[in-house]
């Protein structure tokens, strides 16, 4: 019987295919669903091109949608999938609905299958993905924060060593106990043994090295901020309490302040909103929510303490709420400070201390002017209705 090379090929034009990915370093677990059924599951080497070739070969002409959890691999896979025409979204791991059975029986197959199912149902919403340049800028800022932690660690190690060996810094060198450059120069002393002297020198050298690295990183970060976001940076510096580090942190972590169209979403991202555990008539408020940007919240809380000492309006706002709980009051100030920072960043204009007061005064003047015009218009109508030269006033009823 003669054979032919012609094969019947299905046409999936306009059909949606939902791909759930469980991304790992050495493999991707893939589940594909369409029209409410699972049409494929396999494991492939990591790479967007291999997945795209499989979809084109088996489901040509379809509309492809995919999703995977944001994690160690960053956004490179997301960018590659989008370039190939696959509508991909990045997911926060806590946003994927999981049953108790799925928690107790967790495999790559179950993870990719759950993502594909919820993606098809429309239950998943992707997180905001920063541009590549912005991610690198954010990485530089987070490197600076980790370097600050390294300095604290080195500083504590040296202090612990001095305390253990009863080395007391004289008051003529330092009265605060801060390990300044002058103190480190004074510590160039010899102990009773070569081992002790070498240990002390290494602790001092490590602290100096960490401080030098912090200076270089901070200088480079400020240079990049001034090149890319100079106007926003200068506007943020005009806000009371916000210094150079807080301004750079806000710009590096948020990039586009206007992407938050709702004040509650913005405050929730910063971790300045309370979270509840309520049921029926029982209402429990648990304070600040743990899910937030952990790099910005401490900076804003610290900036709030500075703000209440520099701004009359901030101090008045803090005093209004401090009677109940000073810690909760400073969080309220931090939320207000964050909203002000967002406003000046979007407008590009410096902060004005009495801006709201001026707006209120302008509103009152406008309201009084409208009332005056309205009353004058009523008087003119009365004058037009008067018989002869005598003012006509309508009687009630």
C-alpha cells in the first residue's frame, strides 16, 4: 500500500492554552490545560524556547498563557517567555490557593497543575515586574543594606573582643564609645602575645574594609540615582524627615510611584496597614502586617521620628494619636509621610509645609465668593421685580 508524507494537522487558532510552570535550576515541570481539561504534562530542561517549540508543534495557532512563582531565578524566564509571545505572569507564592491535601502532598507535578488550574479559572494575578535597569538599581541598594549589616557585625565583634580582654578606651579618645577612625588608630596597640595582637589587627582591618566598601557603594548608588531620577530624588529630599538614604531607597524599590492607584495598596506594600483576624462579633487587630517590603518600612519608621521633630504638622499629627499608643502613632506618621513622599514624587514639586492649610483657605475663599455671587444674583432678581422705584420684597407664602 503506498504511503504519503501528508499528515492531518489540527488548527487551534484562537484557542487559549494555560501553562503552569514549576521552575527549578535544572528542570521545568510543565502542565498545560485548555477547555477545562489537562492536555499535557512533562518535564523539560530549563528554557523558554523549548516550551515555545512544544506549544507551536502540538498546539499551533493557539493563544498561550503561562505563570510561575517568583523566586531565585528572577525575571529572566518571564522576559524570555514574553518575547516569544507567551503571556506570562509572575506570582507571589502566597497568592496561589492551596488546599490542605495539596500542602501535605507537595510535588512538582502538583505545583504546576495547581498553577495551570487557577490560571485557567482567572484566580491568579501577577506581581509588578520592574525593568532590568531598575532591578539592578534595586540590587545595588539592597547590597548597601547588607553592607550596613556587615558593619554592625564587625563593629560588635571588635567591641566584644575589647570587652573580653578588658581593653578600655580612654575618654580623651572617645567619650561615646563609638569606634571612630580616631579610636581605631588608638587601638593599634600590642597585646601580651602575638596571637592577641594579630586578632585585634584583623578585627580592626575588617571594620575599616567594611566601612570603605559602604562608602563606595553609597557613592555609586547616589550617582546612579542622580542620573536616572534626579528630579524625584530632589523632591523627596524636601520632605521633612526623609534623608538621602530613605530617598534613594524609595526610588530604588518603588521606581514608579504612580503604579499604586490606591492608597491602601500603597500602604499595604510598605507594611503600614494593620491586619485583622476577625470572626463574627470578635474583631482582632494584629498590628502591622508581616507581608510587606521589609527594606522600606524600617527606613520610613526611622524617618518619621525625624519628621515630627522638624515639621509642625507632623508633630501635631503625632500628638493627636500619641495619647493612645506612641508606637502606633509613629506608624500613622510613617503612613502619612509615605503618602506625602508619593505626592511629591509624582508631581515633581518640592514639599510645602502649609500646603493643605493653603488649599483649605483657598477653598473657603472660593466658597465665600460663590455665596456672595449667589446672594447678589438673588438681590438683582428682587430689584427687577420691584414696581416703580420701590424695592419689591415678596411676602412669605
